[in-house]
């Protein structure tokens, strides 16, 4: 029996796994005790990974050879790799010639490895000549990115997992960490066991399992987070709990923010948030008087039409109290997807460039052009996720190349997404699984490798880069994502820019990674001191790790210097904005969305295992019992949930975890048939409204009506 070290592909905790296999089949998976993220632990999803990679399941669910659909709606036909890649290159080149580079959109994934991401990004920005590449990380972390950059000057989570053990107050806000980041939550429980004086505040409209464990649960009104943070800052100032010395020495812009939060009196904040004034005071005292306060946050802040403002307003609290750059303190975003961080590092989004460079910065564009050996990188920002599919629905985007993600289930406003996939002239779906909703729309299906077969790197929430190793050869004729992208790029370059063929002459993921490493030289995430060999010998490492360093940096900004032009962090004077779609008489309920404990995203992998349905096995809509009684609906009966965009039919479940007037639907379920009635996933209902700065859509809230079927 052989053993291979790798990482779990499910979430941004980035747990290390050891895969036991016989080189033909994965036999078991266990947590890697030497991996600093999980120290041997795995959650239910990670510990069942091997069961999702059995030969029987692979035969049923994997895409094992290239396939072409000669007509929309017809069964796809197999073809060889050469023919498939030439077809891809021919069609893309033709659309490029006829409509220009802006007619092609590439939509990738936070589940790609860093090397995959790098090649896709270079293909679009260095070869096609547009910035129309975006990723499902736009649905995950783009507000966190924008929030960090607006305040701290760089997209760099300043903390480490070891800070959980040093914190005295932990503020978990917009995160059901117990279910979404389970292994990290276990570490937090360990921390409180070791230090019973550690206090937890949880801000969440729902009384989640995380909130159950809190010393103080702030069940705020959905969307009122900025009001809460401004109100807390008002109280911190009132009670003398800010740090004027830190503010004066290390920050800028406090006076304007101070004026803004003057209006957020406890009474006004209580009115906006629905919280009690005494709870607001308690939270402010715990936050400000603690020797070390750590905020942990996730999609409750990010998936919002004011996502950047929410992130920035939370970071304001840390700057005002000097709760940053010391053990146990700081704003710490929990990354949703396993490698959303790696994608950000290579600049694989419509508004970013390699190594945290900004597309809007001419010097940064020139640096990337020089690195790639091209005359220029286009300046015009690309279309972000929601915009890209809207543009395809409107006929402006003619070709969509979708890799390792399932937008026909996961993007909001599915009616528009499905129109986009139908209207696009050419849809490539590069996927490991043949069973995704998006695969049904593909003109060309390119089989990709997946967990257990891939080799490269990922970065987790604490800036830690890990090697991911292949235990098995690719299933069927599948190829690695970076390899497929590079091969299409070479063929495409032959057709549109022959001098650029050599830009994609990669033979190994390490070659790709070394090029990425060089792009980080002198940047905030400089990893020029790191190598694949060092990762093998010393294990996962945190960035930055510049040339000459022997270990990465555990904590950022300990010297009070920030990566801004004047070295000071910037307070963000952000307004509190209401939800994009408030409830009204026609749509009186507020829909909340979130994760289940044992499922991952659209369930293409976890949904194959019966045992992962043991915790929650039925698509349902959770409704407060008082609302169910008012509707005359009994537990288990069917309810139709309608928004302005669509409707779904789900089994009713009474739950006091939300306030009356709120309903909850898990994000994972796709189209189902219940009692003979077709029922769509939650994204038939969700809104495409997005944060104007981060462009992250408000997946967490929509106004809905509910009625018995
Ligand atoms: Fe995988 Fe996340 Fe669970 Fe760790 S916590 S085992 S990374 S799903």
C-alpha cells in the first residue's frame, strides 16, 4: 500500500490528507498530523473523500473522454483530444476574428489549483487580449479582497490559525463556522477549553450551531452588518475603548469615519439592527477591552450588495482599537473555496493581475506584460461573473469556456444564466464530472482530472501554500486543467498570434508555478524564497517568503506598517446601505441561504454518498413555526417559494433558528422532483444584485413569498 500527501479539496481551511492507495484505487483517507492547518483532523466531508473516488462512482459520474454535441440538446459524441482541442481553437479563433476578444468569456473556479489558474489567466490576458476571465471566487471572496485593499492596502489576511489560541475575544460574524469550516471550529473549541475566559460573540440572523456555542449571540437583521459595526465603533468611542495612539501612528481617515458613526447612537443602531442596546454595549466592551480580539468572517459579509462596506466597516473596528498585528488579534476572513486564495494570487479575476497587481495601474500592467513578453496587457476591466453571464444572455459574449465550476446551478438568477448558456454560440465545459447541470449546455466537453489525480499547489485561508499530489493516474482520458488550457492556448496562438505559442510551452506544473513565483518578486506575497522542493522537505509554508527567508510570516503588520503609499492603514468611511431587495407586501419573507454541514457546493462529489445525507437528507425550506401555523402548513408539506425571478417547491420544515418573517434554504440543492413537482435550486430565487465595488452578488438574501402547493 502506498501513501500520498495531499490536501482536502472542499474548503479554505486547507486540511492536509494522507491518501492510502494501491496506485489503481484509493483505499482510505486520513488527516495529516504534520499539516499545520488540521494537525490530523478531518471533518465528515474530508474523511469520506476516498468514497467519492471509487471506480464504481468514477464510471457513473466522471467525464472520461472529450465529447462533442453536434446539436444543442443532442447526446454528446466522443472524439479524440486532438480533434477536440483543434475544434476549441478553431471556434475560439473564429469568434475572436469576427467579434473581437471581448466576445469570449472564460469562467473558472476557486477549486482549480494555482497552476491551473495561472495558465487560464495568462491565456485570456496575454493571448486573447481581454480581461474577460472571472471565477466562482467572485461569489465567494471578492468582497473580502476589496475590503482588505480599501483599508489595509493589500489582499492579505493578516492572521494565522494559531491566533485562535491567542485570542481573548472572538467575534464570529457572518459565518456558520461550525458547519462551513468545521476543523477550524474544532481548533477554536480547543482554544476555549484551554482558556475558559475566551469569549465568543456570534453575529448572525440565524441561531446556527455556531451561535449556539456563543457567549453572546447578536441575531441582527439581515443586511444590517454595517450599522452594527458603526454602532459598535460609536460605543467604543463613547466608552474610551479605542486606541488614539495607534490611530495617530498607523492610520489615516479616522476623523471622517468618526463623524459618520456619530449618528449610530445605541438607540439608532438598535433600531436598524433589531438588537438590544445592552447586547451592543456588551459586544463593544468585549471587543475593545480584550487584550486580543480576533474577528472571523465569511459569506454573511461577502455575499452582499454592500459586501465591501461590511468588510471594511469590520476592519475599521480592529484599526480603531489597535486589534491587529499582534497575537490573537486581527480581521481574519475565512476563505470559502479551497484555493480562492491561489486564484487571487495569480490575478485570475476580471479586475486583477498577477501577484496582487491591479489592472487599473499602468505600471502593474507594464510589469505583467514584461513578465509575459507581450507588448501590453489590456487595460479595460473584464466582465465579472454575473456581468459575464448577463452579457452572454444579451448576445455580447458569444463563447463561454467554463472550467471546474457549475454556473447552471451556482450563479444567482438562474433564468438569466440558462438564457446565457443557450444563447452563447459556443460553450466549452471543462469538467471532471459529466453529471453537472452546466454539462448539459456544453457544445464541447473536455474531461479534467480531479482530487486524487492532480498535482500542484493550493493556498488556504492563512496564506499557507500546500502541495497537492496525485495518488492515481488520470481517470480515463482526463487531463490536468493547466495542461488543457496550455494546449488550447498553443493551438489558438497558432491561429491568432503565432509569436505567442512559446508562452505556453509548459510540460509540468512546477514550470508554471516557477513562473508565477517570479511574478511575486517584490510584491506583498513575495514567494521567491519558496520552491516545490522546500514544500516537500519542510511542509506547507505561509507567504510572504522572499528570497533568503527560511520560513513564511505568521502574522502581518506587526510593525504597524501597511502596504499603502504612506504606510498607513486607511479607515473606510462607508455608508450603511439597505438590502438590494427589501421585503414588501408582494414578497414579505426574507430568504436566507447557507451551507449544510455535510455537503459541498452543488454536491457533484458529496452528493454521491448516502452517508452524507444522514445529517440532512431532504431539500427543504426552513420557516418559523409561527409562520407555518399562519399559513396552515404542516411540517413536511410542500411549500412554493417565489421571488421576482423564479420559484421552487420544497418540503416545509419548522425552525425557530430564524426570526418570524425569515426563511432559510440550503445552497446545495439543484433541480429536484418532489412529489411529482419539479423543484429548482435556491438560485432560481436569488438576486443578481451585486456590491458596486467587489461585484459580488447578494446570494445571502432575496425577498420571497411562500404559499402552500
Ligand atoms: Fe476539508 Fe474543510 Fe473539512 Fe478540512 S474542514 S476536512 S478542508 S472540508
